């Protein structure tokens, strides 16, 4: 039997950020609202499909995030998939400003979560199925309860810059 030696040492955060920054991803804004209806949201590039039955997706949020705290308390969130013309919205939701004053939104059709209807070509309304803390982030698994989708070109992020899907 071969024994694999484990190395407790990790690459530093800058090297890891460079590695992952070279892998372009779609850009989404995760939104939610507290029990008083106050909206919260942030830009996220960590989204993946998990399963079709039940339809479940996964996003990763910083564990200390206020957005995550509100999602944990309400058990629901929306995933706004941004179109290529939504670079400004992505930047606004990645900065510490009054995000919902700067970007138009309205309640989503089913769970009445903040929907960035002018900047998102699709929105998935989700109920939290599970949360798993890994390092300084929390993986949220959301069962998708409703989807509103238009055909548009997705916004991508990689190498610290935004771009559109090639060929669009």
C-alpha cells in the first residue's frame, strides 16, 4: 500500500487568487431581504449547479458577510445572473456603497426577493437547503423554487477584468 504524504503547508492567498483569477466565471449578484423587507446583496463569482432533482445550486459567501447572516435568518436568497452590459452593477455590489440606491430593482415574482431586473438576464429564487462552512467562506446550497430567464449575453470576470461571452 502506498502512503501519500500530506503537507500542512498551503500556497499564500496571493498565489491562490492569481490561480483562480485566471479562470473566468460568470458574474452574479446574490440578493436577499430581511424580515422588515430591507434588501441586501453582493457580487459573487462562485456559482455552480449541484443537482437537477431537486434543482439545487451552490454559491460561496464570506462567512462574516452581513448578506449571509440575513440569508441564514430568512432561509432564502436570489441569484441574479448578470448580462454583459451590467458591469456597473457588478462593481457597485462589490463595493461598500448604498447598493440598492444605485441599481434599480423590484421584488422577484415568487419569493419577493430583490431582483435586479435591468441588469440580470435571469434570476433564480432559492430556499436554503444546507450551509457548509469551509475556511473563511460558507457554501450555501439553494433549492431553486422559481426561475425567470431571458436570452442574453452573460457577463464574465477573470484576470481582474469584466468581459462578455466570446463571439457576442
